C-alpha cells in the first residue's frame, strides 16, 4: 500500500465552513500587525508575533473542539489524529499506517518534518494541502529508507500559499511486516511578507469599494 492524499469527512468540511469568517478576520489582523510591527522590528514585535501564533493555535483548537476532538486525538481508535500548526513534536511507532490531519491555519508557509528515530522499517509519506471544499491544492511525496542504519533519516516538506488550507499527512510502513518505524513529526508555520502585503492591499481595496 502506498501513502496517499487522505479525504476529509463531510462533517469536518462543514466545520471548516463554519469558521471561514473567523479565519478571514484573524488573517486581516495578522497581516496588519506583521507589516506594521513585526517586520520593521518595532518595540514589542516579538511579543506581537507570539500573540499571533497563539491566536492561530487557539482558532485551530476551537475548530477541532467544534468537530468533537482534542488536539492529538482522533475519533475512535482507528482514523486520523488531529494536530495544529505549529506542532513542536509528536512521536509515533509506525506499525502499518498513520494519518495526521491539521485544520486550516493563517500561516502562508508550512514546513513538515518527519524524522526516523528507530526501527528497521521505512515509511512512504504523502503530505497534501486541501482547499476548504476538500479538493487537492498541493501534493508532495517522500520516503524514509528501510534498514537499521537509516536512523536519523529525514523527510522535509515545504508548502507555500497555505493560508486557509487544511493539511493531511499520511505515513505507510515499508519493509517486513514484523518491523516497525519509530519517528517524530514536527509542523512549522510562517508568515510571508508578500502574502501579507497582498492581503492588506485586498482589504484596503474592499474597504474603498464599500465606502
């Protein structure tokens, strides 16, 4: 079995739709703060960046709670585990396959890092960005090699234009059935200057039209 882009449930897509306005408003706030305070490195810029990241995490956490799960959990013993962006570190023991699902975020650049930490098996990995309607926006594939000597092998995925996109991460074990693949997963989110500038201009233009 190969790793693939995992589907989003209709209920999850509905919840994403319910939070569309919240995401748009937070992105507008983030764009203004990023360009006016954080980027020029004004006094208090670090605290403002921390505040934005916390707000982004809180919004994703709120969405997951509305869906009926907590961060790191899934519905039932089988199925995806839900994470948010950023995720500092999650560890796993890949016996067959594992899916991680992240709700949309306000970050324009997302980096996914999966590192093999032990075991003789490898992993086939598919990282996919999804539009709010569930269709595929971007898809990337890599693998962790089999073998004991491959401890420390890293698969790194960089995705851009990720604001308001959901993320699925699918890992499938490769190698002998009795072997396992120990791994760690981290997900980073960044704001990009060009995307923030586009959003501020768009917001200003919309305000002018309404006036």
